[in-house]
C-alpha cells in the first residue's frame, strides 16, 4: 500500500515555490521585500525537508536537525521585517540571532537526541531537547510582531503601510492559531498538539506566505 506520508508538505512546498518565483519576478527588489522573499524561502525549505523526512524516509537525525535550523530563523526575520517596515530597526535587534545560533550550536552537539516520533500525510511529530525553552524563543518574536502591528495600525500613521500591516497582522495571527489551541489543550492536560506544533504551524504558515507574497508585490521603496 502506497504511503501518503508527507504529501501535504510536498503540496505546500510547491505552492510556496510558485509564490516565491512570482515575488522574485514581479516585486521591487528592495531591502524589505528581500527579507520577505527570504521568509517565504525558509517556509518552503522546511516543507521540502519534512517531505524528505516523512515522504522519502530520510529519517536520519541530521535531516530533523536541518529542519529545525531552518525554522529557527523564521521568528527573528519576521520580526525584523516588521521593524524595518516601520523604521524601528536598530543594530541591537540583530542580537536576537545570538539566541538563534545558540540553539543551532547546542542542537548540533545534541543531534542524536532528535527523533521523528510519527509521520502522517499532514504533519510530523518530533522529539528534541529543550522543547519548552525553544518554544518560548519561537513564539515571543511572533507575539512582539503582533503587538507592534496592532499599535501601528491603531496609530493610522500611513494609509498604505496600514493596509500592508493589516495583511501581515492577519498572517501572524493565523499562524498563531495552533499555538493558542495548544495552550488551551494543555490547560485540560491534553498534550496531543504539543509534539506536532512546529509542523502544524508551518502548514498554517502557507497563509502567511500568501500574505508575504501580496505584501511584497504591493510594497515599493518610499511607501507612505
């Protein structure tokens, strides 16, 4: 019997590849759009790696590790995109990557602890060290991004930027839905979503990739 494990990852990767190609061809090549393109690429790369893991049985520790290396850069780049959009970016913001590289180095030293617990057509379940700490690192930049977007939208400083901010806000809130549901389930001592949260979030992030694609096609240098 043919296994459909990882098929959703392959489908999402193909869609995100098309989005990325479209943005590369038709959007203005400014600094902010390049960050947006990079985020779409990272989202696509994770789906490719998950398909290799679940669909083609590349189940070695290193493939799971590479998947986590990939998504480790998503939250900081998403936050930097929003800070740059509103001219809030400061050099010290890049220090957030110290945590990123800290996790990458630590996980490289503990790579044998990365395990695939389960693969299905729609998600993968992982086991890895410092799961709670990594989750905190992962979710805080997303939460900060949402707060900044809400504040800037309420200020109505710029009509065009406000419209684009609403698109990014929708994308960030949408990818947060699995996290919110996971916390609700944990209140009732249900850990069903906890081990698959990264995989599920990255599926939800297809909507975020669409939002980023729309954003990049609309954003021009000097947008007010």
